[in-house]
């Protein structure tokens, strides 16, 4: 997502709120002139940042490794900047930057060079290596490859503002706090937090006023010298306990598969995507064994229910533990029933999950992530159960799914679902446009809800199947727009029933009807011919940039290649299109989109950001980064891995004792072997040949294998 000031973005549960708009004039008083205000600060950008993430901590700097205190630079923990400045100088000069790169999601390595004063050799004798971990540990190592001893001072300048990441993201720079000398380092105190930096070995001098730690070095030829710096944060004000990261000894909530493929980009993108997801893992403070994924770093480094559910769903081929932890954490956050005395006035429906409005772009209305998350809760539970979530765990979560269905039951306005977060009375009195993807999500939730109710002996299954059938009929009748190309689904309907003209990538949700019994797919809102026409539209250059799907057609007069809902490529939507098109039999279109996604991933070193510019692919030119994209982002990382997994076509029904394997017959990546997936909690391995024939090489003995 964009930085907080850039657009009305959805909220993150437990994250700091963005600062208010600074460019609004403030009246001096009744009848007085408005006071002039300074221009709005430039929001921080991330596209050049080296960002290390290990929830709840992160660190950001430029490629030279220096933390300079401006922009996003710094070490952070739980949304607070612990250290804003950490600048290294050797002999009074900054090392010449040579390389700065991530070695994993949580760690980075920076290398610089320094020439010895008075050295006639043009090659630098000294190298300075910085190994940084997101948790606030940095090791600085000076190596002397020259022929004479290096005698010079090493100085590390430190400062902090203890600023909240929301304000920093909006471009605000709080003033630095005064430092105090403490044993082996410095300390800074603020109203709610205090920060420390300690060094080992201890510095020879500490200049608190300047915030400088100093060592007088003598490094012999061929020798090295190192110092370890540790940044820490203490909370001094009372408040709710923030979520922590995955604790020591707690395993990852997914299997770590091995990918072998004729196209090496596939293995790289899966490996780097799972590494990124590992850095975004939070433990729920109410139950630390329940893990869920933060939406993304740095802007949305907290629980966004819709994104957490999407990421859990897209990683189900690797096991159900992440889905179970996410569902339990969110069930505890559902909207409760109205308290006594609140039944007379408007109130939010019981069962709703948290969420705010998400900007819809220039041609479409906003969408409510509370609606998306509430509907997705039912789908993730149903599909996790199909993949092998134990029956007892599914039964424990079923009441929460029933409450989510209850929020949907009264959600129709003029026959379609709009914003479940608005009170029922307000929806009827002030209707808003109905978006196509919301109908797809509601239709899928109704069918998945029916599956769960029937399987667990609860009433209402046939009622929900009838509800879905009625919605499907209305959608095919009123959402379809005929045109010279044969027709297309409308992206939305205005309250009067007028189709909204936008051609948007959000239509890919219509290709995602969800997993059903025996490894099949639920019926789609579109019929076969309508699906074919949508596949053609998605593959056309107006939406397919060559790097992935644009969020808005390039033919739109409001198209902006950097608009996060008006033309940028969002990895998640492209990944859904790849999987949905392949499953619907449109494999050539799916292969073309996957090629664009993998080509972009290669330029991003396998670490796909949340989004990038929707500029048209040009030979020899890399994709253009988006300055406000989260890197990493949970849904894009999970989506990129899912796009590869989808080619194997593994579709389980563990309660039915079956697993269907239906790979893409075109084999767009050549031979593909996936080892170490999880179905029914057991290892599952499949190999797809270059002619699209699948062979299951490892599976639970309790499952009947079906290939077609």
C-alpha cells in the first residue's frame, strides 16, 4: 500500500495511526484570516531502500548501509523508531559503498572500501563490512588487506527521535532526543519509550552531546577488527501488549518445499517468497502459538484481516497451520452481538471482522476490507478443512463462520452485496455501488458455508445454496455488458443498476469460485462463454502490461501506471488470474501472465513487491518500481508462490479421502517437481512432465489419487 498520507488506505489492527493532513489551513479565530501552513511533507519512499524484516522488528537504509535519520532510515520495533541514525566513518571519511543487499528477509550485508591516508596504492587497503539484522543487531568489521598497519579512528554517530512509523511514513521528522552516556553506549528517553545502543567491545570514548562512539584502531596487515552494536527499546508507559514475533523454538507454520523446474525462476521466486513471509510472521498476544502474517512492511506492519486471510489461503498447499492460527486470531476479533439496549438503533452486524475502506481508484467506488475479510473467513475455513485441517479444529471455528454468514444474510441491497460494515438501515437508505468482486466473494462464501454446515450437521446448507443460485442468476443477467468484442462483466453496478464502465483487474475474482467436494470447483458467477470472453479481455494489452495485470485498463483516460488502483500491477491479482485461468482451461493466457510475473520477479531478485508500475514491457528495460509499495508484502509473496503451485493442479478433498491432480497441460514452465507440499498433514510430492502429465510421488496412504 501507499504510505499513510498518500490515499485513504485500509487500516491495520494495532498499527499506529497516520498523522493528520498537515496542509489544511487553520483559522486564526472568528472572522480572522486563515493561518498559513507549511507544505505537506514528502512521504517516505521505499523503492531504493534495503529493508530487513523480522516481525515485530525491521530496519531500513539506503544501499550504502548508512542510517542517516531521514526518510524511513532506522531500526524499528513495534512501530517505533529505535535508532534513526547510525553513520560509520573510518579515519573521518565514509566508506566508499560497494554493495548493499539482502541475504535473507531479516538480514542484509553492506560492503564499503577505505584507502589508508597517504597510501600511494590506488587500490583500497581497507574494507568495512556491516552485517545487519532486523532485530537491531549490527556487526561492523574492518579488514586490512594492505601491507602496513592501519592506525585510524572508527566513529559511529548515533541519534534517534523515537518517532512512530505512521508519522515518519507521512514525511514528518520528529526532533532528535538528547543522548545520555550509559555503560558501553548511549541512551535516549522519551515520554513513552526509551532506547539504548550498546557496543561490544566498549568504545574508547563516548561523546553524548554529539552522539558518537569512538574507537582508536590499529589493524595489522591481514587482520580484522569487529564491533557488535545492539539497539534496544523499553516501553515506559502502560498500554496494551503489542503482538510479538514467532518465538524461539516455534516452527514455521508451513512446510518448506523443494522446487525443481526447467525454468529456474520458479524455484527462486518460491524460495524468496517464503523467506519474505517468514519475516512477516506475528504471534497473537492472546495466544502466542497462533501465528498470522502482517500485511507488509514498512507501511502496514500489523494485522490487516483480509490480507492475512488471503496469504493463509494461498499457502494452503504448504499446510493448514497458518490458516488455523489466522482464523483463531480473527475469530477473537469478530464484531460481537449488540449489547442489551443497543437493539433499537443502527449497529454493525455481528460476526463482522475489522477493516476500513480501501481506495477504489478513479473509476470505481471504495471497497470495504471488513466485507472482504468477513466473507473470506468462511472460504479459508472451508478450504483449509478440504486440505486437511483436523475436524476438531474446524468444528471449533465453525461458530465464527456461522456468525460471518449471519453478517452476509441481510447484506443484499437491490439484490446485490455492497458494504457489510454499514448498518442495515443505512445500506437501504443510502445505497452504494455493488462491485463485481464482492459478489464473487459473497457467492463463494455462501457455497463454502453450505459445505461446512452440511458436513458438520448444522442447519441451513440448502438455504445458502439457494441464496447463491439466486445471486448467480441476477449477476449473469444484470452485470454482463454487451459490446463489439462479445461482452464483458461490469466492474460494478451503480445503485440505479447502471453498469460502471471501468475495465479493471479486480475482475479476476470472478475466476476464483473456490474448492469444492472431490477436488472440484464450485460453479462460477460466469458461464463458460462469459469466462472465455473475460480470459480474452485479461490477456489483451489494455490490461496485460507484459509484467502482469494492470489494476485499470490502459485505455482509461484516468489510467496512471503508478496509481495503486488506477494502473499499477498488483502481484496478488496477477497470481489469482494465473491460477483461475489455468483451472478454467485457458492455459495459454495463464502462461503468458505467469511469464510476465516471473520476468518481473527476476528483476526484483525474486522478491516481488506489493506492486510496481503498469508501464508496458519494453525489451531491455526492467519493470519500474513503485515508491510506496510494501516490500515484502504478504499477499504478493504468497500469491507468487501460489502461481507456481497452481500449475500442478493439486486439489484435495481430505474429508472425502480424495485428491485430484489436474496440471496445466501446456506445462508453461517445462518439467516441474514439487516436493514437500502438505495434504492431510502428510508430505505430498508431485512431478509434472514437459507434456503436462502429472505423477504423484509421495502422498498419504489414506488418500485416493485421481488424475485427469
